[in-house]
C-alpha cells in the first residue's frame, strides 16, 4: 500500500473515527503528531500532502476548514469539519 494511503488510513482510524464517536464537530490534526505516531522519518511533506488531498476528504467524509502553521512542517494543523 502506498505511503499516502497508509497515512490516510492511520488518520481515519486514530483521529476521525474517535472524533465521530465523541460526536465532535471538528477535528484538529497536527502533522508532527501523525508523523511521530507512525514512526516516519523525513516524511512531513508526505503527511501534509496526504492530509491536504481531496482524496482524504472523500475517503473520510470530512471537509477541510483551514490549515494553520507552516507548510509541510511538524506544526502544521489541519482542521476538518466532521
């Protein structure tokens, strides 16, 4: 499975689904947290690309509200409406 698909699945399983169970309206995903949890090395741009893709929004049935922080950095936050 390509890395982008692995990242999308990881975020869906570990961020989106738990937020839905909590009945949250929004979820804030920090790229550095995903990167560290998946034990990736030098893949911050790949995490940003996976989270910023339309495919991610379609697969997870979410809508991106905003992106905060530096582009392609550990402190980049993606905020989605669930």
